[in-house]
């Protein structure tokens, strides 16, 4: 998954902010969501990202995969990622 052109990122003390340069809308990602976006942008699959989250945050993989799936859906709905 890759962010579409025109979406920039900035790390903050609270996670990461995505800026849709076309609309001017900002989207705040908490540190966990920011980690997922980085993993997916690095070529990991949602299942691989979920496994990494499960290991890093000591949660079960099915829950992590649901969280990753929800986040990806929200990013798609907001038009922030390439189709």
C-alpha cells in the first residue's frame, strides 16, 4: 500500500499527520497507526503488519488484523492511498 501522490506525512510527538494537499485536510495517526502505515508502505502485507503489531504490542493477531483492516479501509475511504 502506498500513499497517493499529493499526500504528505509529518511525524509529530503524537504520531504522524497525513496532509491531503489537494483538499487541505489533515489526518492524525496515533503511533500505532503510523507504524502500520510504515509497514505497509515498506511492502508488508496486512497480515504481516498485523503479526508485527501483535508481537510489538502483545495483542492477539486476529485483533491486530482487524485493526489493520479497519485502518486501511479508512485510508481508502479518505482517498489517501493508491487504488
